[in-house]
């Protein structure tokens, strides 16, 4: 049975992390973010959504003149991201809101691209969140997900990830979720995945809406 994520626990936990998140997880997860942005279409003036934006660790990585909308379930995280956004002047606009990624208040086919960095394994219903991402991105639009994803069935590593899940979920994420499979199951067209981060534990997963 998959490990359940409790959304109010996650909201409180990440709010608690928010003042020092950048110094701990922020740095540890930075190689994946840096690599992922190499795959983002660099056209200016794109309307991009980032879900679970946290304290805004990615803000300065967007191409100049991006119209970025960032959402997070934690108000404290959004406050941190707003402070960071106020210091940037690359011509981009940053519209940051408290919002649940499983209930996005945006129209269908609205964004040119959607970015999700280390979020899918922190939500209660990953299928619902991925369906929402798919709904709001334009046909042909880029979807970039950075995440740990459970190893395929049958392997020893996958069993270890299942055993670690109840412990990891206490510190903010689950390890027993096959994120690539979820993305495919909701209808995303997964174009590829490359490894990232310490011990190659992360994946940058590129997908599109067909
Ligand atoms: C591991 S952090 C990743 C933060 C940031 N994206 C990064 O690159 O480090 C997960 C983030 O997802 C947010 N989150 C968790 N569940 C969410 C949900 N249902 N809707 C929106 N954000 C959520 C948390 O508040 C937290 O900021």
C-alpha cells in the first residue's frame, strides 16, 4: 500500500521550514533545478506556472520577461518567494499566490509551460495534481517535473524506497511514488527523463500536452 501524504501536515511542515528551507533543502536540490532550466524553452514573454514554488528558489532562473505565476499551499513560503521576487529586475513579472495544486483556479489551456520542482511526492493526490497541470497548460506546452521517482517494480531499490516512505513522509516527501507512471496515466506525453542530484536520486522529467 502506498504511503499517504496528509496535506495539512505538509502545509504546516513546509511553513515551519520556510525561513531556513533555502539553506538546507534549497542547496541540496539546487543541481536538479539548475539542470532542469536548461530544458526550458528560453523564449521571453512566456506565461509560465510553477506549482509548489516554495521560497522562490527558481525565480531568477526564468528567462528575462517571463510572466511567472507561482503557487504554493504554504502562505509562509509565498511570503519568502515574494521577498525574493521584489529584489529581481530582469523584466519578468511574478504573480505569487497561496493555492492548492490539486485545485488550480486558472482556465484550461492557459500557460505556455508548467514547472514543478520537488512537489509531486509531497501532495496527497498526485494524479489530481498532474491532471490539473495538464488542464492548464496549452496543447504542445512544456511540462517540466523535477522529482525523485520510485524505481521500477521488481528491483531491490524500489523495495528500500517503499520501506523508507513512512519515515521520509514525516520530513516532507514520500519515496514510494512512481512519478513518471502517474504523469503517463493522466495523459501527459513523457518525452524523456534525465538523472540529477546527489547519487542520481532525482529525475528531470520532460513532458508535453499533445
Ligand atoms: C519540497 S518543497 C519544493 C519547493 C521548491 N519547489 C523547490 O524547488 O525547492 C515542496 C513544496 O510544495 C508545497 N506544496 C505541498 N503540497 C502542495 C499542494 N497541494 N499545493 C501547492 N503546493 C504544495 C510545499 O508547501 C513546499 O513549498
